[in-house]
C-alpha cells in the first residue's frame, strides 16, 4: 500500500531512505534545515565503504585511549572541555558500552550491514556513475607494534568471513606503486571500496527527481502535531507537512528533534575535517587509513582527499586550525613525497558526525509513536551504511520484516 512518507534530513541517510521508499511505491517528501548547496557531513567525508569496520566506536580500549588523547587539541580524538550534562551522560554510557562482550555482539551485525550496503552500491552503479572503485583498503602502519595490533583485527575479520591480508612494506608498495610509502607494513581488506561522495549525493538527488519525490530545503522543524500515539504533522517555518509515516534522519541534530517528541536519543557530534588536493603530486589507486594518525586518504578521480579526527565539541561547526594541522602533518610521515606546502590554499572542510554512546546507529520504529522511525547516529559509517539503512527503513515503512535482524539498533534502547 502506498503511503505518504515525510523524511526529516537530506543527508546521505535521508536521501537513501527516500530513494528506497520511493522505489517501494511510497510518495516521498524530504525536508532539510540547510540550503540545497550546503556540503554537510555527507559530502566531505572519506568516501569509503568499509566491511572491514566491524568494530564499533565504543570498542575495548577506546576509553583509555581517549583519556590519553583528550587533552591534546591536535590528537586524533579530542573532547573540548565544557560543562554539559548531556556530554557527561553520554561519556558514562560510552564507558559502559566499551566492553569486549558488546563489541563481540556488534561485530557480526556491522559486518552484515556493511556487506549488504556494498551490494546496494553495486546495484546503484547501474543507474549512475559516482566513481565507485572496488580495489580494497590499506590500513597503513608505520611501526611494527601498530602492524601487530592490526594483524589481530585481521584475524578477527577472517573469523567473521571478511577477507584480510597482512602485508610487509615491500608487499604494500607492490600493491599500490603509484605512491611512495614509509610504512612497516599494512593490512589489506580487499572487500572495501571507495567513491566520490559529492557525485553519489548528486546521483541520489537525480534518482529522487526521476521517482517524483519532493525535496524542500531551508525547512527547519519547529514543532510537531500529535494525536495520541501517532504523529499527524511536522511544523516548520514553511508550514505544516502531514504524512502517514515520518522518519527522522537528522544526523547530529536528531536529538533536538527527538527531544521535542519526548524521546531520549543520547548522541554527541564528532566533528571531522578533510582537505582535498586538486592536483596531488602522487595519486594512490587504493584508499588507505594511516593507522596511528587515524587519517584517511582517498583518491577521487584525479583528486586526493585526506580526512580524519574526532572532535567532540557539541553542535559547533567552527573550523579548528589545530585539528587541520594535525591532518596535514601526518601525511608526509606515511607518504614522504608530500609536504605541508602541498596544502597551501586548500580550503578545509568540516562536518558533524552523529555518534551514539555504543557506536551503533539508531534504526527502526519507536515504541511511543506507531508511525515514527529513526535512522541516525551512524558516526563515521554514514556513507558506508547509507543504502542498507535506507532499504531497511523502506521495508519497515512497507510493513515488511527487515531483511537483516536489527534488534541491536533499537532506537528506544536508551529510553
């Protein structure tokens, strides 16, 4: 049965949800607080599809690592000191979630979601060219210690059925001879892929136009109209939008939207940065992550994007130059032919990634409202999990059983 579906949020999660809902025959409207040309978190990211990322953000050891890093503004992970009950509450929940048992339970689900999303991307390439490249991912390690730690992850990956190869420096160089590397070795994940986020988002918008979906930009939510256990309409400065089904895909702004509905959605914004070299002196063919620096390097056509850092600073979109310099300084330590001067004149991008305390997104219906779904909190895997999230929500909207068991993603788990 065709339904009127109202999606709040025009990022990658919202547009993927809109696409799959429209393909199911629903009449879709998307509203977003930003302008149509705003390049938020869905545009400037590293563009990676990562079946290798089966370890949630709230992983064992992350609390200790975060405490070590948090007082260094240039470190890969930084919490801006501020008085905030939401931040303290989130931190306590993160600490409780960062256990081996929770990571073990989450791993098969994250694997299944990423592999299913990868298959969705392959299907979507038949509709549009968004620079989808299936050449894998290199986890580059400068030290033998880091390589030994990544080798443990490779073993866990293989136990989960995710292919992984541990390579020495010579084997790593042979795999991607286009760029000179200063590393002890790497772990290669052949199932990982990369693409151009800008081109993918443009492709989604084009497909939604073809499907007859309506997109309303600069349309911020100001309130709700409810009738008992049902949402009747969302209120905006541009008037009310009524629908049969509502989906909140508001990224880092989702907790504010949820609070107005009486829902508790613990989340912190993890600010990330990227810089894209239009004419890099060398262009690798395989995307990579600098393991110790936590910086990603992704070729996108003839350009090369470097991105990273996790800065917990609230809904603050200001660019912190110290964080940007941390990325720039890391590049020559892995790619020694690059210099900091290569980045002169390159405008840094920033985006806010929505991070739940347990590192898993919120996906599914809420118990409080019979016609409200949430799809948010994907942290650094928003692009990677965009298509499968959209497909799962579209199945739920069509009253179908989700094709993947998503009990761990219950949006009411912190209610």
